[in-house]
C-alpha cells in the first residue's frame, strides 16, 4: 500500500509541474526571456505550495506552527524574488528558497533536465 501512495504522490507532483510549465509558456511572451523565467518560477512556486498544503504531513501537524507560518510567509518572501528572476537558475533558486524554508530533508525541488530554452 505504501508503494501506491508514493506512486500517487509522484504522479500528482509530475502533473502539477507539467501544468505549471504549460501555464508559464502561455503566461510570458517569448521575446522577453526574463518574463518567461519569471512566469515559470511563479507557476512552479504556486504548484509547490499547493502540493505542500494538500499533501505534506506538516500541513496537518498542529504541533508544528513554524511549518504553518512558513507556508504563508515563506511563500510571500519567495514571490518577492520573482522580479529578480532572469534565468533558469534564478527561477529554480526562487522556488528552492521556499522549499528549503520548509526544513524537510525529504522534500526538495530539482530539475532532472534543463529547460529546452536554457542556454546552459
């Protein structure tokens, strides 16, 4: 049963990030790469927060007020980085800031392949 739950979580995560990438492609004009990276970061950040709030055990742990506070304040702080996003790396950094603040060593934000438009 544990394997099925894990598979479901991974599938849900993949779907959320796939949808976030599609939203980013539609949200920013191709002629301004910084706007595209900002849209990607904003979409990924929203997807990560939605997953955290709906699936992370910390969301139902009333004994962990720091986690609950970070899901809101950390999200707002990460959003404040979005105007500074100009590349794939800075987009990843904005989202990683939020994920790192959750202080969960089992949860991370990474890419296994560079975006097709990334210069590096």
